[in-house]
């Protein structure tokens, strides 16, 4: 088909769409000047794009003289995409137009701990129910949804879309959350990706790592992991295992995830608090020990409670040990901390930055996630949007 008039016309249409997405509303004459295409070629291509509902005529240009030209703009509401973050404790769903603007965002509790097939199927039914409700309330239908990007806290095999391993609270759901399984539930294209990879993509496109050539998103929460981006591309490696820091061994042979995850932090805190209570039963830390959660521990540290601060010092040192290994190998310009625990940058970053300054041979900038709990779902939207735009271009070439 290459070289035929239809092929050339469709290439021209894609060129015009790219120009409109980048520049906003333009007249036909502006499009001609911007793309180098002749005015008749632009007029013909624009008419076909209007028929496809991908561009719209809207208003008049603010000409200084003469007849006001009709403006053409990209129709960002021709279709929509969604991002879904299936986390260990929460499900997050975002609806986006073709400009990547979030139109609706919702959170729900995750149905975890259900490992038998019948009970596990409930999560798929619930996901579909949430999506149906989202579309109904936004007056949309499934024909308008071109793609859904899913992020899960597990290893997604690039070739098959199977889930090789997953964070502990979702163990037993690997098959149910595979690409094949999800594709059978939702009547649109589905993309499945590791959640930390998507968080890295979200921060690169819409957050703290915008335009960074080489950066690491280091997520610490229920699990641990890293998303690594080089020149705007995610590194996946053999079997999609790049960034699976959970298996890194620290001093004493302990797995990184066992030490740094929420459970690891709670184990460290309980040991230190118990030791303190043995030394001084009247130390006044009983309340913190009785109501110990990661959230309460960080709040206590923010309030200046000595025991909480003392717990987080060795914990920060273990984070730094992991970061040192990463930085020596990759020498990233930037490290972004995220996740339920890593997102507490106001508490963790001062200590970590001091360690980086004093001890690291490679000294990256160290910052906290800008997107917070929306990092994964933002990346899921971006990957769905990228695939949708590619599909629209390919459809024009068929």
C-alpha cells in the first residue's frame, strides 16, 4: 500500500492531527504553513478527519484583517481511555479524554485474600461493575472506550501477559489478573503492566520526573520495587524483571522487601519499642506501641516523638543501602520515592539526602512523588492513551 494516494493521504492526516494536538486550534491556512502541505491537501484531509470525528470546526480565528478563518481543533472527546490500579488495599480508576486529562477519578477497597477460583472471580465482577457505573454516570458507553491500562503489583511477563508473581495480599489471583483474563471481561483493548513501571511513566509524563533522561522510581509500601526509565522508555529486561528490588539482599542476607515493606517497618518498630519498654516501663510509648501502624509512626515522627524518630533512622539507612546499590549501577540523574511508605518524603528525605551527600559516590537528586497515590493510575492512563493514538493512526493507514 506504501506510495499509493490513499496511503499518502492518511500520512497527511496523521501529520495534521499531530500538529493540532501540539498547537491547539489552527486555521486551515495555519495548518498548511505549519505542516508544509498544500492548502487543497489540508482541506481534503481535514474533511476526512471531520468525518472520522477526530477533529472539529470550532469558532473563528482572531484575524486582524479580512474574513475570519474557521478554526480546526483536535477532538479530545472522540474517544476515552481508562487507567485502573489494582493495589494490595485499594483499587483506583481514572477516566481520561484523548488529551490525557482526567475526567473522573474513584477509589474502592480491594477484594484481597480470596484465593479460590469462585471467590477470586468476584474481583473481576466488581471491576466490571465499577467501570459500568463510571461510564453510566459520565453518560458514556463502551463503544467510546478504546483502551484500559491496568497496573498490578506483580511481574507481568512481556510476551504472554501472564502474571509470574504478585504481592502477598493478592497471592492466588495471578491467573485471574492475567492479560487474557482481563481481556475476557472488558469489551475494549486491555494493556497489563507492573504498577511501579506505570508509576514511573506517570511521573515522567505528568509528575516529578518530567523530561528526566534517566531516573528511578523507588516504591516502598506493601511491597517494594523500582521503575527505571531511560530516554522516555521503560526498562523491562529479561522476563519483565527489571526493577524487582524485592529480591535484593541486604546485610545479613535478608530480602529487601522483607525489611523495607510495611510489614518489615512494623517488625522493626515493634522490636525497638519492646526493647524500650523493657528498659523503661514508664517511658510513655505504650500508646504508640498499642496503635502501631505505618501512618501513626510517621505522624509521631512529624510531631517530634523521639522514639518514632529513632525507629526511622535505621530504617532510612536501609533505604539508603538499597539506593546506593541502584545508583552505583545506573548512575541516575534522579530518584523519585513513592508508595504508601516512600511517599512520606517530608520525614524520610532529610535523612536520606544527608546520607547520599556523605556516603554515595554517585549523588542523584532525591525527591518525592508528585502524583502520590495517583501515580500508578496516571501511568495506566498514559499507556492506554499511547496505544489508542497509535491505533487511530494505524486505522487511518489500513
